[in-house]
């Protein structure tokens, strides 16, 4: 996505309710909270919530992506003139048509735009019409996110009404040509020099009127039908990632292509392992003798046999070892397993242990690791 003109007009940080210095984590968690609150599934028929959800998603698409966020910050820092729209020093940023983003996100919200004159006409026109884009959420186990998974999503999508086949008229009746616009769907409004076309108020831009609306769709010609979609989530998705499944959205009409399906993935944490991009992280407790004298420790991996790690003599607590190729395998590359050794301080000592630790303290008397502090 190249910089959009919209970037000047929208404060994506404000939309997500975070500061412009917010961390990736803060942005993600704000998006998670807001997208739940305004998700169309939980706000059926609420046009304001839909608009808000659309705004939130658009904001997260930009500032939820590190590279895009950098561009966005830069564009906003430089201000609208940086675009060099025909002026000297042009060629800074290239603007794509604002409607691109609207097209990406708009399909799902056709309902909100219906009745907006031309949109209503084209949405039900005779020509090929691209299917709607759909939004879905998916909760994944840590392991499933790493390996990828084929699963079934339940979606409610718009479909041509099965009762009236899209005409909007009760079966057995027929729509009539609108007398006011004579089927054109628009009225010409001459204002001196200019002539404007406005959607016909009598038929809402459709060009026909329905005397007896279809009982299933209340005359809209469209109904919402639950739909099961089998999706393949690629290996390596991260918590909060929004992935686009091309062509898995709503079906196209009149031979048009299907829309896309956007799936926001929420990945639950693992009891032992963590994730850092393609690398898997693991903290392993080790004893003082193991760090001081060195030794070998056995370390589990997420899938596959455990590995043996050699801890060299004099290893400091908090050091991270890299086990090559035992991370997340995606199409592009395979990550590593990052093992961090952490000194486990015993909370209870046997009499013999206490004696030994005291002996160690006595033996190293006078050698303080804090000597360099000079106090
Ligand atoms: Zn119908
Ligand atoms: Zn009309």
C-alpha cells in the first residue's frame, strides 16, 4: 500500500485511542479491544458501529504494520505539501486513489452505502459485480499458528435472495418501471450552466418500483445467509495478524469475481514457549554450578525431540543460545529456537547446601562483583 491521501485526514492513533509513541503491543491490544466492541457480528444493523469498525480496521492496517506505520508517521510529519502534487520538488510520495482503501474494506459495508443513490443502482445492476469482502476472526492455539491449519469459518454473507432471485418483488408479482425516471434511476437537474444527475427519489436509483415486496428480503433482493468457508491459515501467523484470503469472500454476481476474506488471527500463549517473529523463545532455569562450571542441559523443542545444549564455563545468567532451525517454518524461511538460561536461586536450602554456599562465600571473601562501583 503506497501512502494514501487519507493519511493526512485521519489520525489513526486517535482512532485507536493510543498515543503516537505507543508500542506495537499497545496498538495491538487497543485494536483487539475496539474491534471486538464494534465488530459487525455483535452490532447487527448498527450503521455507526460498522463505520467505526471500518475506521478501526483501516487504522490498524497502517499503524499495526511496522513498515507502513513508519511511512505514515513520515507522511504526517512532512505534511500534505510533501506529496508535491504537481508543485516543485514533486515525486516524494505517490498517492493512490483514496477509493482503493474503500474498495478493500467497503464490500462488507454495502448495506451502509445502500440507498446512496448510484451505489444502490450499481450494487444491483445487471453487469458483473464483485463479491463482497468479508471480515472474520479466528482464535488459534500457539501450535496451530506455527504449523498452519485448515479450518472452517462460519460467515454470514450477502447472497442473492433465494425467494425472489434478486428482483425484490414477491414471487408471482413483477417490479414496475419507475414512472418518475422512466427506468433510468437518475433525474437530471439543470442548474443554469450545469446539469447534475441525482438519484431518483421515487425508486432510490433502481429504476423500478416494487408494489408487493418479497417477504424474505423485504424488497432488497439480498439476503444474509450463513455460509461455511474452509480456509487454510498459513504457517507462522502472529497474534493480531490480519491475513487476506484472496477470493474467499462473498460470491460475485452476474459472473463477477468473488470478494476477499480478511481473517484476524488471535493466538493464545503457550505455557512454555514464546514467539518472536519466526523464532521461538524458551527460558530455561539453570543452577549456579551449571553456569559457573559449565555443563550440558536438555532442552525441549516445540515439535520433535529435545536437544542437548552445551553451557560453557562461566556463562552469565540471561545469556541466550540459538538452536538453528528449530523455530517457525514458513514458506519463506525457518526460524531458530532461542534458549535463555536463567539462574534459579533456591528458595529453600538443606543444611548441607547452606554449609556449601557459606563455604563458597567464605572462599571468595574480598572479591566483590561490585568492586568497580567504587563504594
Ligand atoms: Zn427476496
Ligand atoms: Zn425512479
